[in-house]
C-alpha cells in the first residue's frame, strides 16, 4: 500500500515538479526584480574605434537610455549599470569582465544584458546579433577558429584553458543548462524587436565563451547592436534615433522577460505548498535501500554540500555514494529496487544533468551489476 500511495503521489506531482523547475527563478515574495545592464569596455579599452567614434561611448549611451525607459515601463524593477562613465573595472580585461559578472551576482540579478557593438574586416556584414552562453564542445571549437579579430583580449575565454573536469566548470555547465532556455527566448525577443526598427538581425548566436556570461549566476545575454565596420550600421547606431530605437527594443524585451516570469509566480505558491507537504509526509518519504539503483547526477574529486547551488531542484534530495578513482564522490538521486524503476526518473534528471545515468549501489558504495 505504501508503494502504491508513493506511486500515485509521484504521478500527480510530476508535472508540478516540472513547473517548479521552470519557475525556479521567480523572485521571492518581497524582493524586487533586478536587471543589470553592462555597457562593454571603458577606459583604457574603448572597444572598436572608427575614426573618432568609440564603441564604449555608443553602448554607454544605449545602456543609459534602456535604464531611463525601464524607469517608466517597469518602475518596480531595480536597474543597475556596471559602469556610468568611461572607466573599466580592472586593467586586465579578463578580470574586468569577470568583475562585471560578479557585480551582477552581488546584486542578485535575475537578468544581465551585456551591450556591445560589432566589427569585422568584411564591411558588407551588418545587423544585430545576440549571444548566449553555450558550452557545447563542437560549437566552442568551431568558434575558436573564427575568433573576432576586433575583440579585446579577455572578452572571450580560450576554450583550451577551460578545465572541463573541474568543479568550477561543472557548476557553470549546470547553470547554463538551467538558464539557457530563457536566455534564448530573451535573445530572440531582442532580435525580433530590433528588426522592427529596420536594423537587420543575424539572429541568436552561441559557441563563443564570453567571459562575462561564463561567470554569471543568473540569466544573461550579450547584445551586439550592429557592425561599426558597416557604414549603414555605423550611421544608425551613432544617431540619436538609432540609439533610442535600439534601447526601446532591449527595454521592451526586458519587460516581456519579467512579465513571463511573473505569469508563473502564482503557480509556484501551489508548487511550494505541495512540495512541502510531500517532503514532510511520512507516506511520501522515499524508502532508502541498502542495495539497489540510483541516478548519478555528478561525480567529484571532493565532497560537495547537498544543498549546493549546482543541484538546483535536487538540493537536499541528493545523497553521497562512494566510488573509486579520482572522482570517487558520487552524488546521486533516488533509491530504486530495480533498474527499470530508476529509468522512470532518469529522463527528468537529464534535463538538468545531461550526463546523468543509473548506477548500482550497496551499503553506500557504487558497485557493478
């Protein structure tokens, strides 16, 4: 009977849990939404320069206009700029971009929007593009061979310097998997909005490992508002009309992003109430077996707090099983009598931990079977 009741609860709550994961970034009651605008570059690095026109000046103007419009369009939104004048955070560009991300993290940013202008040696290429973080190995390698010759050192991370087996990389990968769907939706909205004003769009891009995006904890994108090396784009993005229209496009996308999150906030109240009931109910407690099957989410070279951020919706429900080798700490979910029973939850786990798989354990240790 106990197992039957548990099965019924799982069946009823499965869609609710899925919605809870989708709504994980809803602001807690009493806390305002936060957006951080990051105008790229700043003295001593002006970014791209065409004659007397500097990228750092253009994107600062656009960022300030976005902030001005948001004050009217969404007055309850907290808006921060990473810089208000022609100055960078640090002499080293990698440190500078990392500190911008850390500034956003310190503010609890729900969304961070980096604003840049583009450049390339082909003057015929024009239009905006919006970048999201992707740690797909094939894309990273593909884009490393097409590095932007006009990018400052430190704007992008060299993929050869990324230790993909480190806990830091695993944490970033986990955040990316959780944030990417909404990042892409917001990025596409930016592209669609900008196109309404006549500036071409090259669409949503991924594969370059932008330093600022890599270290962000919340949602974030990098908007390239046009090509300074294209005469038509340059004339548009340096004009008062162009700056205002681009800012309007970005501000409207931000408003749509937060309205989308707010639309699901009422569902989360129900989710939290039901989840609390399930966690506290003796009937719903998962039976822990001395031997059986579990879903391994990650492995580590050191012990990790089960309430660590990287576990997302599984925080507090993960347990440590011991394995062998360098990555002997195995963090797993569930306790199943059969492999088939574990498969029912594996697909859901893979939505967050794409490399999750089923393991056999006995007396707290991973074994083979």
